[in-house]
C-alpha cells in the first residue's frame, strides 16, 4: 500500500556526493532488497574544521555594496541505515557553525545552520503491532524569503510518533488501525504547531504481486485562532514489477475549519497519487504525482516519508492548501565506473483554501561525484529553489547554489580539501539581489561503516 498516514513502510537512504568529508555509502548496502532475517549496518560521517574567505555583493539599485571577510568554523555530517530484523533506522544530519561576519551596514549573528532527518520503524508482517518515530530539523523561510546566509532562517524541529494494530481476517486480507501525532518547535516569531491523525487501512492481496485497499483517516490540528479537521478516503492499488513498483490512489478529502468567533468553513477536493519506480542494482528512478489537501500543521502527523538524499535547504510553512506536485528522482552509478550521479526535480502548485490565491514552488538538486584516484575525489552539488505567484511572469524569488570540492586523503579517515561555494539570490520583491562567493580550506576526520549479514 502507498505509505500514507501511519503506514510503517521502510525507506532507503541514498547519500550523495554532497556529503562533504564523509565516505559515500556503498550502493549495495542501499539498494539490496533484504528480508527480515537480514542485518544491514551502514553509517558514515565526518567532523571538519575550516577557514576561508567570503565575498558578498549586494545590488542596491543605483550602487553595489561589497563585503569581503575571512572566517573560520566547524561542520559535521552523519548519515546511515541500520536494519536488524523488524527494526529499521535511517538518518542524515548536517550542520555548520561559522564565525560572525561584519558588513558595511550591520553585524550579523554567527552563521549557524543545521538540517537533517531521521526515522525509526518497527514492522514485522507476523506481528500485530508496529510503530514509528521520526525527527526533522529544517530551515524556515517564511519571514526572510530565500537567503544566502543560512543564519537568517528560523529553525524548525519536528517530532512525530505513531503506532498501528494489525488484524488478519484471512490469508489475503489485512486490516490496520493506527494513530499518529506530530509536533513542531520553531525559533523566532513562528508559532509551534501540533496535530493528530487516526485512521484505518484495509488491504487485500489480489495476486502474487498486486494489492488493493481502502485508506480512511481523520487529521486535526489546533492553532491559535482556528481548529482544522481533515477527513480523507482513498482507494489504492500497488503492483510489484520485475523492474520496480507502481502505486496509484484516488479519493477525496474534506476540510472543516472552525474559527474563534464560532464561524466555520468547509472545503472539498479530489485527492490522489500515482508513483512509478524503476530499480536495478546500479540505478533507481522514480516519478510521482501527488495531490492532497493539508496544511503545515496536519502534515506533521501524516507520516510523510522524506527524500533523504535530497532534503530541502529551506521550507515554507503554509495554511490550508490544495497541493499538486510532480517530482522526479534519479540515482545512478552507470555514468562511469568511478562516479555517482543523482538528481531531484519537483514542481508544486498550492491553492490556498482561505484566500483563494495560487502560488508555485520549484526545487531542483543535482549531485555528481568522481573518484580521481584512490586518494583524491571531486564532488559537485547544484541546488535551485524558486517561489512564484499566480500572475508573475517568472519566479518572484529564487536562489541558486553551486558547490565544488576537491578532497585528498592524507591519513586513514582523514582528508584535506578545498571547497568553492557560490550563491545567487534573485528577487522581484523589495529585497535586493545578492551574490556570495566563498573559498574554504577544510580538514576532516571521518568514519565509514558498512556491513550486510544474516
């Protein structure tokens, strides 16, 4: 069944070459299909110290403000996949702390940035109980728009947990009842949010490779001025093919919003999804269309799986919207014997059910890593994100980031490297366009563990 609210499906981790200073996880440890009797342990990470020079150029219209400052800092990354029997843990985190940078007009706070996600699931087909835990830390751009300096973003920690109770009325059918809860903790002026979801999932095996089912759920969230309830029903179908999988679902959602003055509003929408994935030992490609009615608060308890290899650098909180999104993900080792290529593209249309306005969000990311020699490696990472309004001729705000790095192993688990980071902010709002260039010298100490056994 499609991993909707409460579903305890397991998720794979793909660590791309953007994982600075850390050794990439072996593909066989990621893409190999494993049974409950298999044990998988793959974990890598690094801690780094760096020094560099940052040059920032701000377009003030009639003039240009430039600023060049040295800086030092520390960074760390960790990512991995641990599986043992019915237990599975997937995680990826990264963070940077850099010294403050003076500008001609003000003094900025330390450039601190932490993003990442982790997910633990317990799922045994022979057990009646399953449960899951998840954590995500992300940067929120609500009040800042896009920013070249990550310290301008607010930080949002999200926690979610849930459990399910499974019944097997016959050899071909499964009925699952579940509950899920989520809560966010946000810095700055943004408010904390929380939501709950309960529901049931009826699935029946149609053939050796196909399954059909019915998913029902109710989500509700309490905000400062409103209470929101969303009911969703979907018919789903999934098929395992020789080359991968196919999933599709269709149904509807109804949202009821109750305001403090006693008034209510109702919104109905047709919702659904379609996903096709192709998987081999050397590459994986997936295409997904998703249409759902939700807001940022109810999303906390929907148990939505993150794309670990392409976590967004910043997110934007939203009210009740009807969201249509289309995404494409591809990871491959077939470009050459010594390189890995991965990319992610997503476009989304968000129609506000409160104001009626339509906005668009776009995101793209590409990773490429090339092993020059047994001791040297080149990595490239490009990301782009844009926000646009319905009547805009182009993106109102967008940011491009490009990172190129060369690393050389100088001792066991120790590398020295050079990084060149670029960021280009373009805005049609009252904010100024800004370019930033940074060169870093990086010394890293890392580790890499990989084991597959029974």
